[in-house]
C-alpha cells in the first residue's frame, strides 16, 4: 500500500521542530528547580520535563534512590547508571512544542554528582571510568540539544534549610557537607567553566524566598521564551 501523506500531515510534520529550543534548569538540591518549572506551566508552547525521581524510587518495586543514600558503596553505581538512562530518554524525547524545559540534565549528573562520588570514594575509579565511557559514547552518538542553562544559584546554607524543611524520607541522612560540596561543584561547572558547558548560563538569585523569587523568574522569561517572543 502506498502511504498517502495529506497536506495536513505535511503541515504537522513541518511544524514539529526537530531540535526545540532546549533549556536545562540546574542548581543544588533544594534550589527550587521544581518551583521554577511550575512558573512556566502557564505557557502552552513549552514542553516541561521534570526529573524522573519517581522512576528512581520505583524500579519494579525497588527504591534505588533510597538504596543509593543508605548504601552508597553498593548502590551508587547502579543508581548512576539508571540516572544516565532516564536522563538520556528525556534528552532524546521528541516534542511538537518549540521549547523544551528540562529539570537537570546528564551534565549535572556527570559533572556534579559523579565527581562528588569519585572524590569521596563512593565510586571506585574503575566504576567512574565506566560511567565516563558511557557519557563519551552518548555524546558521540546522540544529539543532546542544549540552548540555554538556567542556574538557580543558592548558598549551601539556604539549600540545606529547604531540604530539611521539605523532609524527603530518602534525604534525611544528607549532611550539610554534602550540600556544600555539591554547591562547589555546581559553581566550578557553571560559573568557573571547569567542565564543559553545552550552552550559555543565565544565573538567577535563587536564595530569594517564594514571595520575592517571582521577579527573578520573570527576568528569565525573555531568555527562556526567546523562540516565541
Ligand atoms: P529542587 O526543586 O531544586 O529542590 O530540586 P530537587 O531537590 O527536587 O531535585 P534535585 O535534582 O536537586 O535532587 C533530587 C534528588 O535526587 C536529590 O536527593 C539529589 C538526587 N540526585 C539527582 N540527580 C542525581 C545524580 O545524578 N546522582 C545522585 N547521586 N543523586 C542525584
């Protein structure tokens, strides 16, 4: 059977941008990435992709996320493996919308979390190199679109207070030192350029409380909504 493509279908195909304008929302744990994404829910032209924490919590009934925190020596590697897969799926997920807004990316997993796990000895050097091989392979064989990074910059103290307040079960054992080190890693990557930055970085003051943060969010609209303005 010859497949006849109607004019409407043609129009639909051509209206699907192959590479939507893609924004990664980055920042320490507790920096307000979820709230930032919520701010953009009101715009129809944006495909919002939240981080797959729920999948990490329930992999066929196994809470890999909890195991990673409770028994890092054993579970950091499988957890990081699964993070890579779930993030890659989001990176290559197609959308008909002109803008894609993603909570985190494979890059923060690689340059912040995996680096931290290597330096505190949670990941054996051999495991670290296996992960690097995966990242390099993905980088060479998949197009990972990124047009802008929004960095929600907090002090580690503010991030830690928020984490304590929201009291996620799995994060109850997270010490301040961990948040401080993750802060330094985000700074090294996004401010000092110690690791590869796939796009320009817009830095927002995410220390502001909920009442005052809206002006910061609005400041980012011009950059995030660029393709439709
Ligand atoms: P928000 O809205 O800024 O407060 O963001 P969160 O805290 O909901 O999201 P995020 O990505 O900073 O952290 C969620 C949890 O997942 C947190 O316990 C850290 C953990 N996490 C995220 N990505 C990775 C990763 O690549 N490796 C490890 N070990 N943990 C990760």
